[in-house]
C-alpha cells in the first residue's frame, strides 16, 4: 500500500483557487509563479472531493515534462483528512506513480504539529512509499530543502524563487 498524501498541482494561472459549490472560501490554491517549485497552500482540510482535481493538475505538470519539487503547506487545516480522503489520495498516487517517479524530485509537507509530523513519518517508515515525503515545521525549511533538491539536480532557480526564499527568511 502506498501512502502518498501529498498534492502536486500546477495550473495555467499564477494562482488558482478551488472550492466546493456553496463554499465561500476556497480550501486550497496553487502557485505556479514559483516553478519548478509547485506550492500548494491549503485554507482548510482537504476532502475526498478535492483528489481528482488535485491529481489532474499534477498530471498537467507531468505533461509539461518538467522536473519539479512539490511543497504542500497544510498548516491551516483544521483537522486531519478523513479515512476516505487519505484512501483516495493513496489510490491516486498509486495510479500516477510512474509519472511521479519520472518528474518529481521530491515532496514536502509543512505542518506545525510535531505529533502529526511524527505520525506521518512513522507511517512512511512502516509502509515504505515509492515516493517518500519530507516534513517541515515551517515554510522556510521546506523552501530551503526544495532549493537544495533543485540545485542538486542542476535545475535553474528562478529569480521568483530567490525572492520567495528571501521573503520566507525574513518572516
């Protein structure tokens, strides 16, 4: 069983928000202006209904044949995803693991709770996912990690990424 509960998404606009019908605020948004860092920012807990959209956007990045690093900042989530959502993410990750292995240099999740970070790391230790995830307390740590992954692969670090790195360091 794979347990990749990470979201990688890229769209044609710099930022895109997604929400269920009837909701006032979107649950998540994606930043394309930082490519090849794919940054997912959540405003609430992801739900099973989010999975197909997230993975469709992830596949759009793979179709661009671009090496990338994914960061999911889930600090604003109000609770852990339910079992159905985790299962849907795992199933989607399994379906797209070949594309993920080819184009992703790694993924990170930013989550403040040390307890949850530890639990997620333990699950990965037990299940050995094909695409491991690194967990961070803050966005600055994840961005630094992503930049190192990109530099190690010889991928260009854009001025927008450097500006974002400086912004995170100043927070």
